[in-house]
C-alpha cells in the first residue's frame, strides 16, 4: 500500500472517530514515565515518611514542651501530609494519564482540569487546618460565596463558559475561529478568558497574522456564534476568486483557464478533501447536497458592465491568502496572453 493510500485510510478513520465523538478510542502508544516524575515522586515519598515520623513523635508527647501549641502543630502536620499526598497523586495522574493522551489539545485540557481540582483540594485542606470547627468554616464560606456570587457574576459565567468549551469543544487550542468581531488562532484558554492571535484585523487585509492578540471572556461563547475554520473532521474552507470579463469574451476559454490553474495549484488534495466532506454529509440530513470534487467555475452577470467569472475551490484556511495570490497571478498571466479571446472591462466604472 502506497503512502498516499495509507494517509487516505487514516484520514477516513479520523473522520469516523470524530463523527462518533469517540476520541478516547484512539490506539494508545505507551510512553515511558519521565525521570522528572520519578524524582518528584521519590521526594514526595521521603517527605511523607518524615511527616509521618514527626506526627508519631508528637502523639507520643516527645515534644511535650510545646504545651498548648502541640495540637495546632499536630493539625498542621496532618495538613502537610495531606498536601504532599495530593501533590503525589497529581504527579501520578500527569505521568500515567495526561502525558499518555493522544493529542496536545487533550493534554492541555486535562492539565487545566487537574490544576483546578488541585486548587480546590488544597484550599479545602488549608481550611481544615486553619479552622478546627468545620461547621463554622463551612457557614462562613457559604456566606462569603453568596456575597461574591452577586459581585462576580461575569467571572462565574466565564468559568461556566470554560466548562462548556471543554465539554462541547466549540473550539480548541490551535483552531482558527471567529467570534463576534474577533478572528484569529486560539493560543490559550484559561478558566476565565480565551486568547487569540489575531488574523487580519484593522491594519492588514487577508489571512495574515496582525501581530496583535485578542482576549475575550469565556462567557462570550454562551451568547455569540462561533465560526470554527479548523473543525477536526473537515478543517478546510471553500474559497473563491472573482474576475471580471467583458460580455464579448470567450467564456468557455476563461472557464478552462481558471479551472486548470486551480487544479494545477491544488492537485489531488482537493479531491481527497471533498471526499472527506461527502462522508461527513452522508451522516447528516443534508446528504443530498451536490459538492464538486474539482474546482468549479461559474458566471454571474454583474450589476455594472461586465460578467463575474468565479472559480470555487477547497483550501486550508491558513493557506487561503497565499493560494489565492498565486492563482490570481497565474490566471491573469494566461488570460492576458489571449487578448483576442478575453476582454477585460475598461473605463472609469471598473
């Protein structure tokens, strides 16, 4: 089986997995545990043993001279043991679960969740050490939470938006999206906000990065439509090039030139991408939609004094600008070489 055939089979398998929402069924390649994890686990074990010995000595009144501070130190020792044990469990989860996940996006999301869980657990341990009376502590925290709930509605909504992003995946780190007036590549998703590397923007045209970053609260994902250009099943977009030609041009020749130029630029890649798209459509209620595997050319009468010749093709969104530039140059060069067959509109209205 050739490399091209292998890639075709793998791509179709990815489509089936993504449509079935079964990313967890990827074949897992076991990675060895990094030496850094082993070192930290050894340190945690030694610290835990030392704290256990200290607690045992405290129970035997070996440090009886501490007097009334003895119980507080015992409680602090137990809290320290719980913290070390929690850190060790976190390290084990990272080594044997997170780092063995198949994709960088999955590992990124799992690390975020682990940090959140760790923060909550460590906060509860700290509260249990500082407050001997759990009921009073819980009541105090409940009152504080009620007050903060009214004062921090937007951050809380953004946190809910973060959970929604993890669960429903309207976008992931690395995706190119548009939400509201912002368009760019997702470079970070925190508990409260999302960071985009802007593409296009106010200062440049096309799909080139502007050099600016955009931050918006995760709450926006709950109220604004998200346009994802990097959907894992079909991370491509249809693009068009529009040229204006006069009414007395040879339309058949124009269509031939535009189609051939697009096919030379895209090669067999477009055919493979459209086949993937058809597999996606076959699993939806719109499976009867007509989709061409090769670049298509259509003509439309312009409102002014010419005809629009449009070539439509599939392209990677990150390459849309460069592909369009190359195609425009190639098409115009060939069309201008035949002035008797292709006439472009002239005059002030152009």
